[in-house]
């Protein structure tokens, strides 16, 4: 989980596992990881400024009030987060091709 304060500063507590792609030989793993981190930082800055801009689609679908989703640019991942009084709690960053409702139902934090 990550926490984003209202100034866009972020305390990140997450692990990237299995992040590799065989179809980008020019860039390689380090280039992909760098692109992913850049996209994540851009998304966190946006979310810190405009927390209500994320889609509430999954909140309705999963009956999780306040859950929002924001897609990363240039990488196929989605940030799932909830706004609190003092920060943004990032719950998950998932690949967009997953069956997200099924996965979130199984692993939703309490």
C-alpha cells in the first residue's frame, strides 16, 4: 500500500514482482521498470491534486464506497485508491488485463 499526501509526496510500500516483458527487447527490463515508475509518479501527482477524478466504477461493482481507479499512462496498469481526510490510500496497482473484480474480491484489505 502507498500513501500520498496532499502535496503529492508519497510514501510507497509495494513490491513489483513478475514485471517483465519479452516483446520489448530494445528497452529491456530496466527501461520498462523506469517507464512504470515514471507513469506511477505522474499518476500519484494527478491523484493528489484531483482525487475525485478517478473512476468509481469498481466501487459500485465491488460495493466498496470511496474506491477509485486511475489508469497509468503508457503502461497497462490501474491505480486503485481511496481518499481519506489527510491522504490518499493506494490499495493496489494492477495490470488492466486482470479480472479485476474477481481479484479485488479475493484480496480486498479490511
